[in-house]
C-alpha cells in the first residue's frame, strides 16, 4: 500500500519536480561561436526530413546573448536548405555558461544544456533540462571511431542511445 501511495504522490507532483536535472559542464564564450555540425539527435517533428543539420553561433549585442542560426537540408545533403534564426541567452553566465535558452519565431523556446564537452573542444553533447531531447555536435564530420566514442559518452551520461538518429552529412 505504501508503494502504491508513493507512486500516486509522484504522479501528482508538478512535472518540474518529478525529474533530476542533468549536470551541466562549463564552456567558455568561444563555445558559442562558429559552426557546429549536428551529428546525432533525438527525432522531433520539426526535424523530420532534415539532414546535414548545423548550428551557427555568433556573438550577440551583450556578453550573455548569442545569435543562433539552425539549418538543414531536406531529405538529402544536397536538398533544399531550411534555416531558422533565434536569439540565445546564456542563462548561467559566470557559472559555467553551459545553459543556453534560444527563442525562435512564433514564441518557440528551447533550452540547450551542455552535458559533455570533449577535451579538445571539438564536439559536445547537449540536452534539454529533462534529458528528453539530446543532440551531438561536432566541428567536423566524425570518423566511425569518433562517432562510436560519442555514442559511448552519450550512454555514459545515462541516455538511451537507441532513441537517437544520425542523419547523413554527405
């Protein structure tokens, strides 16, 4: 009976209290500059048919702001280019800079938290605060060995790698 009541209590808790937030790693401001290639992601309706995805970060008007351009091509790496821009705000400046909130058109907002950054700062893993959506980004297209290392890291972070897709870049 106690187990049943505890289960009911957990179901009635506000959604924000029913999960443990993942740990965020610190990144410097250089992290939010230049082009990152989307190597892997959890499928979402807004990315259906998107391949060769990328994100370009540019400095914003204040140190906490980042101009964001997300793009991909339709169906094939040579397909029609689709892009969307957003305004990013580092929501933990001075505390590691690893939490970025991006506001896109039509009041769409995503939180991107850096969960892992490679020692050479050439690839990283980010997620939303609930560890539901997850992305792997790299400065270059990884070799098969590098991709395997990325997948292992995602698994070590506690994410179910079977939920990921790896759209082509070439």
